C-alpha cells in the first residue's frame, strides 16, 4: 500500500515554495503546463502554483512513509474512541433520565421478561441466572442519587474518550500520553470482567486496548522508550522532504567548497603545476 498516494488522493497534494533559491530550484520544474512543484508527501510534481510558501524552517511537517502509516493507525484508534464515547454519553444520559421512572420501568420489565424466556431457551440462554438480568433488576432498586452519580460517571468517562479522540486524530503529543494513561487505567477492570465471564466483545476490547498501549509507547517513543522525546523529534525532522532537500543542497555546497580548497577528494580538479605542463612542441 502506497500510503502517500492514498493520502494525496484523499486530501490533495501538498506543495511548498521555500524562500531559499537553492531549495526552490530543487522543488520545481518547468513543464508544458507551466510550473510544477514537488509534493512534500508523495514526491510527485504537480502543475500549478504551490500550496504554500515561506522560509524552509517554517514549512509544514507533512508525514511520509512510516510516520504517515502511524498517523492513519492513530486516526483509526481515534474513530474507535469516538464511537465508544458516543455510546457512553448516550448511556449516561439515559441512566439519569430513568431516575424518576424506576417503578414504572421495573413493572414493565417484570411483565415482559416471561415473554423472552421461550426465545432465550431456543438460543441456550439461561435467562433466570443471567448476570445481565440481575444487574438490570438491581438497578431498579438504586436510589435516585446513586443513579445520577452513575450517569455522571458514564458522562465523564465519555468526555475522556472524546479528549483521546481529539489528541489521537490531530497527533498531539499530549494526546498520545493521555491515551496511554487512560487506557491503561481501565485494563485491570477489563481483565476482572473476563474473570467473571468471557465474551467476544470483552476479549476484543481488551486486545484492542492492550495493543494500542504497547503500540503507542513503542512507535511514539513515550516514557523514554527508544530514545524518548529527542529521538521522536529527530525522526519527524528527518522525515520532511524539505529537510532532505536542504541536507542535499548543503552537502553539495560543502563538497564544492572542498574542491575549491584543494580537498583530497577533489585532488583531480586542481590546476596543474607549471612544471607538470606538457612541453611545447
């Protein structure tokens, strides 16, 4: 999968004209369609004016290669956090709304439960010993204050999921730390739930959360892993195509300077000594 072309196909190319003439010369060409500028993401030349311009140091960081793949994975995690947050928010609001309707809901539940028993027997579900049914019946006995606190706790949990979503989607450094800390806090609870009953949903959520924590710490060099913050910044700097072009121009200039100074690497280019000249005919 060419992630650069995929991203450019969805979001468009990202061209940039640096103020430095040496860099600008290496990033554009003249074509039959006019000027074409090199995309900082996929490296292709795109006809038309550049999308941005300014000093090379102010050029936007355009993820490429492994960094772009990591960004896509982080945004998939962000979408999962968004969906989970919406579910928790709706659940919290519904819990608070039923605080004055417990008696009515309890009577309706007791009246409808026998109707579900034949269906439950067909699928092998022992509805009399079901933990879900027991939790629902226990919820009807809670006080209004307890129900409100439970609903508020769900809403706060949903808010933390939305914060994670924002930080991961926009690749904020604090968002990566926040996601690791918050996700790690709930992993022991998910493990405890598995000791009570193993379900596909619970196992799936646990696997996703553990994989997300391990991946974020390793790939994003969190908590000092793989060189920590310094290595993280160097990786992002080296991934910028404009930085690579700048390095290439600098090395080329240094090489030309060495040649002009008679550096050993350029020994074959210095002017011949008068004594070494060929004798006249």
